[in-house]
C-alpha cells in the first residue's frame, strides 16, 4: 500500500457507489409494487470491488469504466404469483432498503474516520 | 445513479399511489351516483400503472432496468351497472329499475389499504435517502 490509510478510500468509494445504485433498484421495486407484470430488480456486488482493487491506472473517479454502474450485475426476479403478475413483496423490499441504507451509512462513517485520521497524521498533532 | 434519482423514483411511487387513492375515494363517494356529466350512471375508475425509464436514450442497460412508475391511464369499468328495482327513484326506467354503479365497498376499502401501505413504503425510501445524504454530508468533516 503506497499511501498511509489512503488505499482503503477508493474501495470504500466503490462500495458506496454500489450501495446508491442498489438503493435505486430497490426503490424502483417499491415504486412499482402495483405495476402489472413487473419483475423485481436487484444488483449484486459481483467483482466490482475486485475490479476496483486491480485498477491502478485510474486517475479520476469519472473516467470511463471506473466504478461505473456497469460493474454491477443486474438480477431480475421471477414473475409473481399474484393475479397481476407482479413479483414484488413490499415488506421484503423495505427490509432490504433499510439494510442497504445502513451499510451505506456505515461505510460513510468509516470513510469519515479514515479522513480524520489522515488529517491528524498530516497535521502532526499526534506527537 | 445518484441520490436524486432515488428521490425521483420514490416521488413517482407517491404520485401513482395517490392517484389510486383518489380513484378509490371517487368510487366510494359516487357509489350511488346515477347522473354524470357524460350522461348515465357513474362507472368505477381504476388507474393503470406502467413502468417508465429514468435514463435517456443513451442510458446503459442497468439504468434502463431501474424504472419509476407512471399512471398510464385511468380505466373505466366496462361491466354493466347494477339494476335495482326502485320505481320511486327519479332515474328509474319504465319497468321501475334504476341503474346503480357497480361499486363494491369492501373491494374499494381493500384497495385503499393497499394503496396507503404502498404510499408509506415510498415515504420510507424518502426518509432513507435523507439519512444517506446526511451520512454523506458528514464525510470530510
């Protein structure tokens, strides 16, 4: 790791981007809880972190292919058993939403601490 | 995909569910309406939902798969009205039958419950987005 504590920061960023994209997918499921023939969507993390870890040439977060949405695998649920063919179970979606938002907040908290530690190291006040 | 996209999706859900509640309220309120502006007996209304893409034409497959909801149209019940024998009613026909809307109160109330539950779930999303935004705002403090 070339930087003190800095190595974890891009990984956390990747994870938080994923959490936001997944939150959008789960929100779409809730919004479409009564749309006929809607099949639920979900995102899996699948290799997004590994890709980010292996990418050393990334110089800007907005460069193509860097932490972009294409790193996530889209999963579609089956057709529902309800008469309208909708496959969304509202309570399950809300639980997943809450869990996902919690993960995002945890990652944001860790990132905040990492930056604080780095600032402390830079200022030299720890001596 | 960012936090404001999520808010857009949740807002679309709130609007759709509110339309459904409005239709239900209209059905219950007009359960005995025999005269309408278009003539004839009231027919129950039911909004039809469909998915709506949030990305533009160049959006990737992932963004196109995450969709908000939209009220496509308000369907009018095609079933014939209920004929009830009531010769004293001003809208009774020559045989004494009145056409009444085919509105089932139990069905409407169940619909209302379902719509309000969905509405609340969309509100949960809004709350979660706010919490996530607050957590993101703490970064760098």
